[in-house]
C-alpha cells in the first residue's frame, strides 16, 4: 500500500513544517477545546441548575453518542463520497449553531433537560461526521509514513485540551454562569472551522459513476473490520471499555457534586489535572511503542485501564481527600487511554486501503462508540436502582472484562505486529523478524 501524494510537494521530515497539517492541527486544537468545555459545562448545568436526576443524566449521556449507533455505518460511506475538509468545516459550524441555541434558551429562562438532550443528540451527529472524516483525512494529508507522528501530535492536542478545557471552564464557572462558558465554546468551534478551511490540500472524491449502492459500500467497510483478526480483538476491547466508561460517565458528575461534595470549579480542576496523564501519554506513545513494541503496547496499555478505573469509587471510602484520589486515578487512566489510542489508530490507518478509510473508521466507530449510548442508559438506570457508588463499581468490572480480547491474543504478546497481524491471521509467522519488517500489503 502506498500513501496518497500530498499536493503541496514532498512531506517534510517533521510535520511542524507541513503547512496544511499545521492548519488541521490548529483547527483541531480549537475544536477539541470546545468539545472539552462542552463536555464539562453541559452536565454541570444539568445537575446544578436544572436539578437532573440519575436517569436524566443517563439519557443525556446516551444522547451525546447516540448518533454513532444510529448513523455510524452509513456515515462512513457518505464521508468516502465527500471532500473531507468540507465535512470538517460543516460539522464545526453545526456544533456552534446548536450550542448557541442553549445560550439563547438559558438567557430567556427556557432551558430544560429535553432541550439539552436534543442539543447533545445534534452534536453527536456532527461528531460522527467530524470524527470519521478527521481520522480518514490524516493519512492522505501527510502520507502513511507520517501517520504515527500526525496521530501523536493530534492526541497531544486532545490531551492539552483535556487539561486546558476543564481548567478554563472551572475558572470561568467561578465568576460567570454556565451559559457564558458555552458562548466561549461557540467561538472555538467557529474558529476551528476557519482554521480547517485554510487547508489547501485538494481531494478527489470518487466520481458519481464509480459509486456502488450504499448498502454494498457499508458492508465492505464492516467486512474489512470483522475479517481482520487483530483489528476485531482491538475493536472488541475498545467497545466493552467504552461501555464501562459510559456507565461511569452517566453518574460521575452527580457522584462528584452530590456524593463527594465537590463544587463545579473543583470538579473542573479534577478533570483538568487528570488530563495531564493523557498529555504525558501523547508525548510518550511513540517512544513506548518503539521501546516495548508496537504489538505489546496495545494489551499493556489496556491492562492498565482496569485498576485505574477502580479508583473513582474508592474516593468515597479512602481516608484521603477525594479530590486527590480522583486526580491520581484520572492521571493513570488518561495516560493509558492515549497510549492505547495512538497505537491502535495508527495500526488501523496503516492496515486499511485509502479508499476504504472512511467506511472502516465509521464501522469501527459504530461498534466502539455504539456501546456508549447503551452504557449511558444502563448507568442512569443503575444509578437510580442501586446507587451511584455501586454503579461505579459495576463500570470498573466492565472495564476489567474489556481487557480480555487483547490480553489473551498471542500475536499481541510479540514485540512487533507480524505480517499476518496486518493481513489475515492471528497466528505468529514462521519468521518473526522478517514479518516485523515487511511493509503493509
């Protein structure tokens, strides 16, 4: 497989010198900042101002990712037919517009939980198209030789946003109301659209006469995912892990604000400080992959997620400041998540033919994010039925089960991904050294 040529000439040694990637990076940074502010402020606004119950928070959590389950599969086929830069810009503008509706509703005292759920659902639709287009855009923009560097830089940006977003949001919540913070989010999405719009890279989507029926194209992407043994295991681990994360996420704000007694700003500080682990993971991911091995790093990082996920419910019983306990668990968790994501996303991008990237990413998103609305509803129901703390323990148990598909994979206990791991077999090849050096077919 060869990389798609970059129209601005040969890709520089460092992507810092790549003009189009810099604009994508800048736009992504602003969009990620907006996403983190939204993820912090909307649940806090629902709990503090609209007095949301556990079940209502479960519904809100489910709405935030529902589109991945409902339109996740056709979105990939649609994105493969579109210019991905245009998809990114439109998605940013849609997110800005629907959040502006929340600001107006809050200013006129018409905000409600159903409105927040509707807004979250609309944002999730935009997120589907943005995420599928974004992951499918990087290889063609920078070339396959630079996808690990590009993904690491974008993950570093996400980690910085995870630190900066809650910190900024928490600081703003000390002096202004939540709707004012949402105004900041609207601005970041608009600026993100402007940044991505400056990219000069011109794509050539397939001609209309070359398109096949939508059902056939969707099936092709899904078949690619389920027929690749290692990819199938990675997707299973990610999907189950996200199910547990959504169960936890449905009750986490209620747990922090009502059970532990933290205020909104303190909770923002916890989320911000926890994200420092993700920032460290983004910078360390490439070196760890080289040092430990591109195959081994996937199960090792996944195995780290299980104990880290059990720290949150311990905050209610340990004789330690709960804020400190949450930060410690969050740092370890976010470090492992980012290292795992850099490794597995880079593997997927190298493995997949460029023409199939949108459908492959959409199929993966359908499976791994489609479990999240289910987890959100389950978390809301469990929080109401058995209590918030017990629900967090259930989420931790689900996270432990999630590690099994990759932890029990013989190919992932090797140092490097063998040829068959990038092709069709889950078994080691006869010559592991040769297999590790063989290009992706």
